C-alpha cells in the first residue's frame, strides 16, 4: 500500500513542464478587430493616424487652392495690372475685350484706303479731333461696325504708306518695302494725287506727330519715315516688326 506522502508518478511530469510548453498548449487568438482599427495584410492593426493624414492632406490642399483663387491680395501668378479687375466678368465683357480698339487713325485709314474723297470739299477742321462718323461720309452702311472694319483693315492692309509721287524719300521707302516682297502688299496712298490731300496731311500731322512724307503706318501706328525704316532695316528690326504684325516677308535683301 502506497503512502499518501509518496509522489504520484504523473505529478512529477506535470510539474516538470516548462512555461514555454504550457504556452504552446494554449490557443493564441488574433487581436480583436474594430471599425476604427482595420487589419493590415500581416494581421496587425493599421495605425489610425495614417488614415487621418490621407484625409487631412487633400482638404488642406483644397483650402489653399481656394485661398489662392479667391484672395484679392496674392501676387503670385497674378494677372497683369490692366487685367486684375477681370476676375468676375460676363461673356459680353470678354467679347468686348476681344474686339479691336478703334481710334480716329483707323477712321482715316479706312477712308483713304477705300479711295473715298468725299472730304475734299467742306471738310471739318482737321486740326481738331473728329468723330468716326466724319470718315464714314459717303458710306452706304447706316450704322458702320467700326471694330469689324478695323479687323478687316488690319487683315487686308496692315501696312499703309502715305507718300508723294515726286518725293525722293518716298521713292526710297517704296523701294525698300518692295524689296521685302511683303504679303499682303503694302498700300501706297499718293497724297499729292488726291483732292483731299491737304485734309489727310493735316489729320496725319495731328494724329502721328509727323508732317512730312512718307509716313509709314503699321496696324494703325506710325513707325516713321524713310530714314526710320532704313535704320530699322539695317539693324534687323524691320523684318521682325513686319512678321510680328502678321506680314510674310518673302525676301529680305540688305539695304
């Protein structure tokens, strides 16, 4: 009969099991998953701050974009001073900005190019500013569309030279322009052959500040006389000026 104090054979084996062996016998459960702690591919919870950063960064970028677009104080990539008041414009305003500017010089050019000599007699004082309606004298259009006329004038005759047939400077300027073989061809207005020559000269003097001939007009702006265009041709600026105005230079010989 065994004594109650003698150890049971199996008890020594139970006591001899190491903690590691006990742990292997346990079933390990994955950490609980919640709606705020999603699992990654390795089964570990994904840090919450990463998801918050993905939301905050786009919102911050959107806020900065709105601040840039609607702030009136920023200068970065801002509009030029002449266009800074155009953030909120109507389609009609945009269309008006695209229309060419009409000045009195355009009225005179249109009048001269179309061989209208209606102002040869009883013309108003040419030393005073004149309304565009003066230059429409004899025109059959009841309400002339001057912006459309200016656009057509710039397209068909961008270069106009007021000349005199007997003037040696006019002859030299005409020869220089002819050697460029411009397209479209320059329009030559021989003032001395017109009955309204004195009127045209007086208006040109007032509008361009030049009282001599030739007077070369490019897109409604005087670029000077014979010596001026010869100097620009010599240093290479004349061809560039013509091309910027939309003319095609087929030939450019040295002066």
